[in-house]
C-alpha cells in the first residue's frame, strides 16, 4: 500500500508544468524543442493538468522566445493537457496581436489554451527597446493594456461594428491569468476577479505576502466566484537524495550566472558548488531559491505538502531545470506519482 492516503494535502490540488525550454551546453534550440515535445507527451500521460511556456528574450539558455508558436507545437503533440503561457509579457506586444495569436490557438485547440500574462519585459533594457522600439510600455500601463486585450475577446456585439476586432479571437472564452512575483499583479487580479499565478520559483520571499493580498482583496467576477491560485515552484526529484542534490547544481549554476550577469546555456551538474560560488553568492542564491524542493520521493512529498499547507494554493506548477533529459523526465515522473498513487 502506498504511503500516500486520502488525508494527503495533495488530493485536492492540481499539478502542472512550467517549461522554461532550457538550451543545454552542447545542445541547440532544435534539441530543446524536441525535449519539450517529449516532456509534454510524457507528462500528459502522467496526469499533469496544464503545460505552460514562458516568454524570455536574449537569454542564451532559454528557447521559448516565440512563445505562441511553441504553445501551438506542444498542443499538436498532445491531446488533452491544457497548454498556455506562463507568461506572455504583455508590454512587449500589441494587445490586438496577442488576442489574434491566442484566438488562433484556441480556434485550433478548443478548450485547451490558457493565456497567462506578465508585465515584466522578460529581458534586459536593450533587448526591451529592440522589442518595443518606442521606449513605451514599461509596465505602468499594464492595466490599460489588459483591459484592451480582454475587450478583443468580448462576445460579438453588433454595436461594435466599426471597432477593431480580433479575428479569430472575438467571442472566444480563453482563460486569462495574471502572473506576478510581487504584489502588483496579485492586487490587480483580485480586483478583477481573475486567477493568479505566483513565481515562487525565483521570488520565494514575496510568495506569502502576494497571496495574502490576493486572498484578502479578491472580488467575485463573471470569471471566478472565489479566489483561484497557482504557484510555480522548483522541484527536482530523483531516486536518491544525493542524486537530486547533484542534479540541482545545474539550476544553481544557472541562477549564479544570472547574478553574475553572465547568462549561459544550462550547465551540466557538478559535485561541489562550493568550488564555484563564494560565500556571498551562496547566501544570495539560497535566498532566491529558498522555496525549491530537492530530494527523493519521500522528501519531495513532505516538502510539497508543507508548501501547499502554507500557501493554500489550488494548484502547483512544477519547474525543473535539469540538464539530462532522462533525469528530467524521471523527476517529473516521481512528482506525478505522488498524485497517481493517491
């Protein structure tokens, strides 16, 4: 009999995936996309609820810059799992273009597409200018952009015959999520009665304050009658604690290179991070990666249940920056077994 039972805190929680589409040392974007499709097919069979991809630009180790295209490819390769963005960085784009892109995706894959939105650039200032050209769209007008975007999905209305329309897009029911790593989007999502997803995988210290803000200020809407939250968390699982610790050094190196402003492809694991980082860097990364769960099945179960109890989330979204594809698949398989064995 499994050690999990019907009293498990996991039993009422959906589990999903955030794929940052890592480009590994020695690999290419082509390899990354093959790995993404492979992972999506496996995780659909393992019962994961949704599969999200994130918009980043000018990042040597992340291949999901053309997020909408990659979402479409994942949806083609699967049949039931929800697929979406975690997220589209709306200030980088015209709201009409995003409405058309996701209207197209929803038309191709009805009932399977999510539109998660963020207000950060997902890149550096120089690349932001290359994307936006006019120096505008710094995130302060995000509420106005969001309102415009939502208007394009509004039901067909003859009184709007002379207005700009998103075709496809108009009249489609595409779930919109607000994403955040601080309180701004939490408050906005609460005011609008939208679901909220928090990036605990890189902003753990802000997780509980942002969720509390969302819960306290939530206003029921046509979309939701009560709050709905999802939190992204790093989970690296292996058959032994030692192996999980080793695999996690790839993620630690990735964040270390970001701290050093030397982003690179995802590095292979190492035996001893103390040979790479200094004491200050180690402390900084331990804080930034503080919510990460690294371990064997027993440890991961214990820590995930604690995390769910503390955050009161409806759904967890698992991120795993693992260099070796077989080890990456195994990690997601171990996590899924915590639910499938209930």
